[in-house]
C-alpha cells in the first residue's frame, strides 16, 4: 500500500502542471455556491463519466407530505422502494440496480450516514428530512469515491439547506389516509449584518400505517447557524429524531395475505422499536484564491435505543438463566453508540483541470446488550433490567483519495479517481444468541476509477468508465462466519443528448462481482436480511431516462431499466445434498423497472402530475424457486400543487395533494424467503421445506397539505 500512497501523492502534485498544457476554456456554468462545496468531494458534474441523477429541493417539495425519503425517490431510474407498514412512513427501504440499502452509500454534507456496523440506512431516524434538503445526487454503480462504506449499487449524497439571504417563516400541515399527518414549522433570520444567518425546523409525523397497528411516531428537528463572507462559509448544524414504530417486519404468509392483507401477526401491545439519534456537524469552506479552495467537516452522532419484544415459553439458558424454563418474557435489546467523523479536502482548479484530494477518518463505538424487563417466572435474585447478553464493537475507517478532471482536447475530457481505504473492526462479548462474538479484522482496499467523456457535437456526449469497489463484511456477516471482503468491477458506457426541449441519458453497465454477499431472502430474529456469499456474479443492464418538453404546458419525464442479474454456478443445499444449480437469478433483482411522470401546467401556478411505476417479477431467493417469486406490479399516483400569492399577510400559500395507487392495485413490493431441512415425514430422508412472507402495500390512499409562507 506504500506504492499506492506514493502514486496518490505524485498524482495530486502533478495536477497543476498538467493544466498548463492546455489553453483556457470558457466555463458556461454559474459561479459555484459556497454551500455546494460541502458535497463537492463526493459529487460529480453533469458531463462526468459517472451515471447519475440530480434532484432539486423544488422537485422534492411537490410530494413532500410526510412520506419517507425513499418513497420520494421512487421514480428515479433503477430504483425500487418498499414500506414495512405499507403507507410509506416508518421503516422504508430503497434498492438500486437490485442492490439493497446496505450497499447504497449515503452521505449528508459529505458525512457518512450508513450505520458503520450493519452498513444499513435507517430513514426512520430522519423524519421529514426532505424539508431540510437542498439537493440530492444519486450515482448508480460504483460512482465516484465517497466517504464511509463503499458503494456497491449506488451512492446517494444529500446537501442540507443552503443559507437564506432573506428572513422567512413557514408552517406546513398535511393529513391523509391511515391517520397520517405531518406538522412542520420552519424559519430563518436571513442574513444579519450581511454575514450571519440562523435557521431551524421542527417536525412531527404520525401514521397508523396501512398494516394494522403498524404505527409510526417521529419527532425531528434541524438547526443551523451560518457565517459567510465573499470567500468563507462556516456552518454549524445539528439535526435529530426520536422515533417509535410498532413492528411490522414479520410480514404475512400467502394465506394471511389472502385472508386479510392488513392484519398484523404481532399481539403484544408494545412490540415497538424506540430509537433516538442526534447529529452535530461543523463545516468550514474557504475560497483561498481563484485556484484553491478547502473544506473541513466534523461530525459527532449519538444514537441510543431499543427494540422491545414479548417471547412465550422460553428456555432459561437463552436468557442467562434469569428466567425459569417455560417462562414468558419481555426483553429490550439495546444499541448505544457514538460515531465521530473528520473530513478534509482541497481543490485546485484552473482552466483545463480540476484536482480534488482529501481524507476521511471515522471512529464508531457501539454497545449491544439485552435486558429482561419482565418474566412470568423469574429466577431468584433476578432484578428487572438485568442483562442477559452484553457486547461491544469498535470500528475505525480511514480513506484518502484524489480525483482529477482534465481536458485532454476541446472535445475529450478525462477523469481519474484513486482511493485507498483502511478499515479495522473489533468486537468483544456475547451476542443476542448467548454466543461469544469476538472479531479482530483489518482490511486494506485500493479503489481506482477512470473514465472519458467525448463531446463531438454541441448536443451530444459519450462517456465510458471503469470503477472498482471493495467492501468489508458487516456485523451480521461476521456473526455468520464470513470474513472475506467483496469486490465489484463496474464498466459503464453512456450517451447524453441535450437540446432546449429534450434531455436524454442512456447507458449500458456491466457489474461483475467476486464474493458478492447476496440476500438469501431470509430474515434474522430482528427482521434484518440475512446474506450469503455467492462466489462470482454479475449484473448487466441498460438504463434510459429522458426529459421531454412536448409543449409549454406538458413535459414527460421517463426512465426504463432492463437488466439480467445472475449468480454463476450457484450451489445450495437441497434435500440434504449440495447441488450445483448453475446460473440463477440474484435475489430482489427485477429485470424491468420503469418510471414515468407526465407533468401538466394548465394555468400559471397550477401543476398536475401522473406518476407511473412498473416493477417486473423478482425472486426473493437465489435458487429460482417458484415459492420465492414476487409478482410484477404497476401502480399510478396523482399529484397536484397550487400556489397562491395573497396580497396581505402571507408571501404565498401552497396547496398540495397526492393520491397514491389511484387504480387500487393490491400489490406486494417486498418479502422474504426461507428454507430449512427436516425429516418429519421420513427419519431416513431429509427434505427441504420452503416458506415465504410478504409485505402488502397500501391500496388507494391520499395526502393533502397546505404550506403558509410568511
């Protein structure tokens, strides 16, 4: 790895001299906002050889009536979303190109958001975060180097609210089906003395959920202080959330789904998830001169919470003999963690070349423990809240990168991105199964990316790129005995076309993996997906997205993703024997994903939109079993927005409405599949038993809202 660091250093130092080889070019873009420097190191520009989509604050606001961020991103290319409670509030998930949320790298202002241990993204801890989001960029595939866990299907970077030069206040309220409601208060002082701004948001979201008793109660805040002058932007911000959700992750069997698709098999009235999370960020952006700029970002995240569960007729040894055999018990399983991050990057820019180099360091400290809070038959001397398991974890993540965009000729630009990432993960103690869980693992990764963009004509550009990513196993993988890292090689080839009325992006991708950890379809005892190594596998696909302005009043935004996703020479245990199944479909990877939006502006300040989504059939396991198949579905939503400018009191009044699933489609967007081997019918013959669960999504439902802006 010393050679890697040497190469990175020489590459960074060579950047300015390379720029002198090329004449000055005219920059057609507007002056970069200081706010955007927060995410400059993890984002790419429109003409980069990285496949991506951008989403503005205005686009999010049209449907921001209380549903979680993944649901608001549902109509992006290759995106599939789901909701445990069925109504888009609470535990929601996102998959991109068939890869699950643990492989979608999420950053907020360049700070890693994925949980370092599970590598998952829990949007339930970011209630109403769309109301504090300035913009988003979703990069599909490996993308550019980012901070935190490597992107294995996509990276999503979020830029929070920019400072406001003028003072404002707004109150938003929305109401809808299943007792869903959102209340938001947001305000800003505007720039005081041309340098200082203070702003904040407080929100409360509640929903009973489509599934019976699958309620969600979210309370969140966002506070920010800003100092700026011509060349400096300093931001101190904090945001957080307190959530309580009733469990719906167990899903329904096929029989239960047919009997009553809204039923919930849980009966204990406090089978809930309870978690508090607070983030504190500090950012300093400095424009040193016409060529040099810097950014420093610091973060501390404090998280703490528990999952409460009722268990009947349990075995004493499973609870450290705090109960008698056969006792009923109520437990709380706790997470208590701290997450520290420091990022720094420096940018050199002149006509013909831009070099961004930086480092990221993080430290995660997490405690895992379980408490017995009630038992029908406790052992003598057992006290309420005695722990039946206790373990800790420590993870350190250090990365260094350098990215260069260089104009080779007037029509050809090159992109080189080199990253070294170094991870250590240690655990000690006993896990929830009362088994010793001791890990001491270290990983060193070199992740190169290289690409070219060729622009032969004003309206046409072509790009190609190669990127490699490596990932370490997560906590559950280590518990299952997985110790090897995964490797992904991603080849992208694309074409972009731009005119005043048409924008088209199309790309081919080939992502081939070594030791990919694919979802088996099964869930563990707290509803987390179980993964297993598939050996060699690949994803091959074609993506197309377009914005077409038909008239001044009608525009169409459409996207289509066609793919084949295969495990090569997949082996599985069938009826007690290890069988080579050949090439099988990768779980949760539909071959067709289509999204379309028709926007209609009949009169000024009125917008109507019909949104359509088709997701092809997919398997929940990797053995191509008919029992693991999820049917395709096609749903349509209707969105409207009407802005009024009163002459008195309010700056504006925005009325919004959203009708989801207008054709009342009964569909399932997610589920799980499991197998086990049994000898119940014949002691001398092993049989593989299959089972599946399903998460029903809401039929026709609505949300309406009003925003008053002062």
